[in-house]
């Protein structure tokens, strides 16, 4: 099916062309993404789209915090220990992506450059931050995840590339200040949008997936 291609063409894009994305195009993408399902059609997502001067202001604040080695204060927690099979996938993914990006394990400078790129929102012209009211539960987080994937697939369908990144919400106080996000909303994740720089080594990596037999458990079929 032609539509299925979009699933295979979306990749996390870690370097963007210096080419703006129009508000009209973003509105089309966001309109499609809000067709995502949600608990009782609650549509719990609160979406902040940063571009232009606002995004530059945020990038400057992030750069300062990154260079000062400020501790991350993401508003979602990460597991202290991952289950072994998942931990192995993560390690494999880091090894494969670093190799493909041309980053050698002991090359501190190259690793630093890569991390800095993360904290500069990969040079994307647009960063979209997804937020939820503090009182909501895991069900709404589940809804937000579906919205996030719809957003990235809709972006691809409109000729745009994207990157979801936990690193982009490492310093939520800057996002809250610069984008004027109310205190009752939790800043969950950022999704960068723009046009991929096709030549850049960071964009040559195509992630693998485990065979479906490893994660799909058919019963009675
Ligand atoms: C919630 C979430 C957080 C992520 N955070 C980062 C990040 O901080 N930096 C990064 O380079 N990629 C990040 N990624 C991208 C993943 O590494 C990527 O989705 C995965 O390796 C699969 O590759 P693909 O998206 O190209 O298919 C994140 C993805 C998700 C869904």
C-alpha cells in the first residue's frame, strides 16, 4: 500500500537545512495530527510551536546551560535499570548510530559535538513541545504518544522531516519561560521539524528493528 511507505520513510533527522517552514504548512500538519485518537476524545495535548526569534532565544538559553553542565530536569522520569533485553537494544542502537555518524567511541570531541547538536534542537527551524495538564494520568500520556507519532507521520506526508528528542526537554524551565507555558502544564517532549540536510553524516543512519517474532506474540492464529 502506497500509504505504508510513510512508515519506512520517517527517520529521526538530526541535522536540518536552513530553510524555514511556513505557518500554513505547520497548521496543515498539526490539523492532521489532531485526528489522533484519545481517551473519550479528551484531546489532552497542549502544543507549543517555537520558531524564529523565540526558538533562537531558547537555543541561546540551552547552549548556556549545556556549556555550564547544568543538571537535566526533565519532567518525566527514566528507569534506573532497563530490563536486560531492552537495555541490549539501546546499547546496539547507540553503537550502530555512532558508527554510522562517524563517531568513534573514544573521540570525546565528536561525542561532545553530537551532544551539543542535541541541545541545539539539531538546528531545526521549528521545535514543537508537547505538554499535558499535571493532573492527568498515564492514559493521557498514552494519547500524547499517539499524537506525537501522528505528528511525525503527517510531517513526512507533507514533505517534512522530524526528530523526537528527550534531550530537547532537558531544561524545561527555559522552555516554560521563553514560550510562556503555564505552571499547571507538564512539558513532556519536544519534536523538531524541518527539512533534512541530506548530505550530513548525522542523517545517514537508518535504525534497525528487532524481528517481529521477538515482540509480537500471536495466539490462536
Ligand atoms: C521519546 C523519545 C525520545 C528521544 N530522544 C532522543 C534524543 O534525545 N536524541 C536523539 O538523538 N534521538 C532521540 N530519539 C530518537 C530515537 O533515538 C529514535 O526514534 C530511534 O533510534 C529509532 O530511530 P528512528 O526514529 O530513526 O526510526 C527519541 C525518540 C523518542 C520516541
